[in-house]
C-alpha cells in the first residue's frame, strides 16, 4: 500500500513532532510549510520533512493536510488552505479548541474530507526546540468528524494517529470537547498562574508540590493566550466549577471534618492512579 503524502502546515512543537514521528516511523512522506525560512531550513536539516517551504502552495499536493498552527492563526488559514485540498484528500488540524475550527471548515465547504483533531500532548519548549518524535506516545488524540468524513478518511487518520503512538478518541460534539479540555487542560494553567502569584517570600520555601502543580506555567505565554482566548465560555464555566470545589474542600478543612475530607482525598487518589 502506498504511503500517504502528508503536508504539515506549521512546524512548531506539535507540527514538528508530528512530522518527525511520521517520518521516522516511515508512515508517510512528509512535507512542511512554515512562516519562516529559517524554520524550513532547520526542519530539512533535522530530517523530519522531505521538503519544506514558506508557502503551502510551494509544496506538492498532499493526501492529508494537517494545520498545526496556533488556533487564531489556524482560523485565518482555513479559508486559504481549504480550497486547495483536492477531492479525496483529508483536512485535519491539531488545535486545542474545536467548535470554532469545525465551523470555519464548514463555511468554506471544502472538497476534501474534514476531521478535527486535538492531540493531548505537549511540553514547555516552544517551536522546533520542543520537537519530539515520541511526544504522542500513549496520549489521547481526540478526533471529531466534520464535513465529508466518511469511513475511508476516518480509517486513514486513525491509522496515522495510532502509528505515531497516540490513542484515538472519537467525539461527535465539538462543544463537549471544548468544555472537557477547559476542565482538564486549560483551567490547570490558570491554577498554575494563580499559584505563582503567591508572595515572593513564600515561594522561597516552595517544594516539589508547588513545582509539580505549576509546571505548565513555564509554557510559552503566546501559546497559552491563544487557546485560553478561543475557549472563553467553557474556561469560565470550568473555573467556576473548580472554585466551588476548592471552597468546599477548604470548608471541610476549617471544620475539621476528617471523615468527609478523607473520603474526598481517597477518591482523588484512586482517580489519579487511573490516569
């Protein structure tokens, strides 16, 4: 069976890691498109793409086009890229929010099949400095069918996702996805930033608990702003829910209610072990 030609638009941490994983596992012939010529040259030197250009029109037609730019950039690119995809091709993305992205794809009425994607993976390094061909190993990769996403397109994308080590997780409702990631991914960033706003003299006695809880505060602020500001409603709801739970736990502490507090702690321990 012929390997698919895959075009990755955006060679940052996620796009570069995907290109590296596909190339090194020999799952596809990969080309890349990126804004800066320096990044294109570096990706070629690293051997993660067969070719790269600063314009997606400068690379050969692809069976699969992956938009791997920040969400707000991606939303601007969809009207440019979607008409270039040929019938029978597959358009997908790796954006961390899905409702606006899939709506943008629908407005363009592309001839290609559309499947929204979101790998739940990443590290604190920006750009190709964060490139890791094993980044997706064992991580969930959410897939949401869009226009024209028939069985063949689904099988193709699922095989590539599985091939790079990720676990495909199909969801039908992009709004449900956006609320879920607000709860388990986006709000933890807000919590990390709030914890780092403690008085500087208190941070001097910080141990591993604070370091573990604030790891994501070392992420690129531009990346974090991008996904927070494109998921405002769900993030606000998730933050209110978390605030209510923290207040309830604090009340149990202040009342000395050891029995109920222990029950909550043990339940959390069991869930954490299951991650």
